[in-house]
């Protein structure tokens, strides 16, 4: 089940919210855990058992690490918890990938091929595995106490708002709210607003430009022109941002409705002026996870510059692999790792003297080239696509050209996506708030009422347009199925 579906919007969500508020405070966690497991089981069925195994393993691991604080035994239990978590993830996500690559090597040397039937990838396994890992590691570090109530820990791992598409939530961020949270009208209203805008980003922008991106990326590279290839990567860049940030907004909004304050996951990454800034703004929960649980333990930037480069490349190699069992994802991660390492060299120092517009062009060019690698089915296709972007394509423009895809509707959607990928809306809200502080109390009250009315109208239009769009088209991809 996904948020952007009629089933979720008109059945699961209203039913869950209604029963949740009818429950007494002592029963809410049990009910929310049950609802989260139903949410996951709806699409995954028996693979719900993997979620239950994860809950039991990490609950037991946390208690054992906390109970045996000796330098050796606690490390043994931590290592066991890490191996079991990574083992589950590796088997379901990378089993077929590993066997296929081994068979390619075996074929060269004439060795008998291995056989492994296709393994189903449980949706969201990368997200809830990383959450579980952060919990047991933090217990080992004494950053958080071990949770002694399995219902509470189960709710942390399986909480449905962030279960299938993130953000990756640390236990320390919501531990207190799992035990005791206050449900206010202000939080609930803000949660609705945030959810609706996230739904609009997903349905009205990501899906619309995503359809054009899918059509262009499905063309043979020999039919791509320079303009068409740029249109495709611009559409995909907007799709993946508005899809992913839209899901994060919906998760944050849903969390607010149930009393949880989930941290921000995106901060307008397309305004970045370097790759380093981009990764501080893009998928913040993942980048900070790799920073705190891998980059810093490896030594971070505390040693020689060569060691820092090595750490960055290792981190982004694994970051790429986290996104999917494909060499394209690995190369995409290494591509970012190399540029991040380069920015720490004399190239980075030279970049600082560039005018701001050139810095932004540099960052966006690198990011979009990376998206071509990320989106392509093979590196051969990615390289041919990038060649077409820079005028080395073979498309004549007679069979496929920009005019065929750049419809009037798509033009408006591209404009909306480009404008909203910058912090325009928050800036307007901030200006409005400051404006209210200028006049008299009565005038300010009237202006706030007008502003609230227009905010309500905007929300109503977004939800109406989103539902109409959902009902009118079958194109509603879930692009995180590989995660």
C-alpha cells in the first residue's frame, strides 16, 4: 500500500485515524503497531515475517547489549545484531545480484553455474534495516537506553508513515514520543497541510514529469537528439526530487497527525552550489546515517587527505549499493564520491572563487549527469545518453523530437517544478508573517484570517486536483521498489 492511492486515502487513513483517537492513551501504541503491520502486510503478505523477525532480533539485541556491558560481550552481541540485520538485507536485496556476478566470473573460467531462483525484495527493507541498525549501535554507544517494551520498539521499526520510503528515523529522535506524546489541534492541522502538499508534489508534479521521463528514457539512444536527451534528464531530475520529497512530506505530515515529530529529509537540494552542499540537503536522514555510522567510524576527515578521500569513496560506494542491486547504482555512488573527494582538493578551493551562478551550474550539471547513470538500465545506455546530451547523439529528430513530448501541459508542469524546487513558498509565508507584524492588532487579525482562507483554498485545490488525477490515470509509479 502506498500513500498516493485511493485505498490509502479513503479507507486505511481515515479508518486508522478515527480508531486511533477513540483509543485510550495506553492502547494507542498497540493499535498503531497493529495498523502499521497491516499496512505493510497489505502488499507484502508473508514477507511481514521479515519485519517481525527484525523486531525480535533488534529488541533482543538491544537488551543483551545493555545487560552485558563488558568490553567483549557487548561487542559480540552488537556484532551478532549487525550480522543478522545485514544478512537479511543482503539475502533479499543482493542474493540474485551476487549469484549473477559470480556466474559471469565462473563462465570465463568454465566453472559450473550457480542457480538461485528470483528472490522477492520486500519493500522498504533498506529503510527499516538501517533504522534497526542505528538503534542497536546507539544502545551500544550508550546514546539511548535499551527499549524494554517490545511493543514500543516494534512501533519504532514498523511505524507506517516512514516505513516504505523513509525518512530513516533515529530512535533517539522519537523515543520520548513513543512513550508519551501530546496530540494538539495545531500539530494535527499542520500534519494535514504537510501531507496534502506532499501528495500534490507526488501526484501533480512527479507523476506528470515522470511520464515524459519514462517515455524518453525508453527510447533507443540512437534516436535521441540533444534537446530530447536534456528534456528527459530535466524531467527525471524533477520527478525523483518531487516524488521522494513528496513522500517525505507525507511521512512527516502523517507523523504529526499521530503526535510524532519526524525530522526534515529534504532542504531544497537543487539550490546547491557544490556536491557537498547537495548532500547536506538531499535525503538528509540517509546522508547523516552514513556520516555517523560509517564515515566517522572510518576516521572521517581526521587523518591524511588521502585517507579522507578513501573514506568518502567507500561511503558512497555503499550508498550507491544501498539504493539498489545494480552496478549502475554502484557507479552512481562512486561518481558522487569522486566529486566529493575532488571538492576537498585544490579543485574545491578553486571552485570557491567562481561566481555563484557558475557554482550552481556546476553542481546541477554533476547531479543531472549522475541521475542519468541512476536512471539508466545499463552503463552502456547511460554513456550513450550522456553523449547525446552533449551533441554526439545520432537522432535525426524526424521520428522523435522535443515538440512531440513538450506539450502545453508539460511546459506548465516543468515551470511549476522548477519554481517549487527553490524555497519560494517558504519565503512567501515568511514575508507574510513579517507583514502581519507591521500594522495594528485588528488589521493583523484581518490579514491573518484572509491568509488562512487562501491557505485553505490552496490546500483544497491541491487535494481535489490530486484525487482527480489519481482517478483519471493509471500512471502512479512507486520508484523506491528497489530500496
